[in-house]
C-alpha cells in the first residue's frame, strides 16, 4: 500500500512539472495594473526595460527580461525560470497602451515565475 501511495504521488508531481507558467494570467494582471499608466510608473515598479524598440509612429515596445537557471535541474520544478514581458506605449511614448508578448515559466514557489518576480 505504501508503494502505491508513493507511486501515485510521484505520478502527480511529474505530471505537474513542466516549463510553461501562466502567460495569459500574467498578461491579464499586467493589463489591469499598467494599461493607461505612465511608462515612468511601470519603470518604478519593474525597473528599466531590457530592450526598447521604436515602432516608428512615436509608440515604443518596451521589454523586461528576468531569468534564472537556479532550478533548471531540480527534480520537481525543472524550470529554466524565465519571464519576458513586452508592453506597447501610446503614440506619445509616455503611457502604456497594451501588454504584448508574455513568456513565462514555472516559478520556484508559484506556477508563474513572472508572478514571483513582478510581485503579481
């Protein structure tokens, strides 16, 4: 009986392991928190963007990247822990108009590394 319980627990844990976090949930949280806010307020919360790209009409794409390989070899987490978030500004370049691409992995303590790193 003990082996059966151990095997079932192992199957459940392995089934939960993976590399994809919750990008749609993170995008939704970031949208509700930052769309309409100034770029400066986002920078105060998230730090300076890793990349800034001019979209040509005054709007900019701002990308924040955070990653770690601390838990990449962990038997239960097996995650490269990455969070890449891109936000688009309005044509004045001063306010966030939308949240674009979100790449999120499992975190060490949550199902989302972005949520851990960005305090969501």
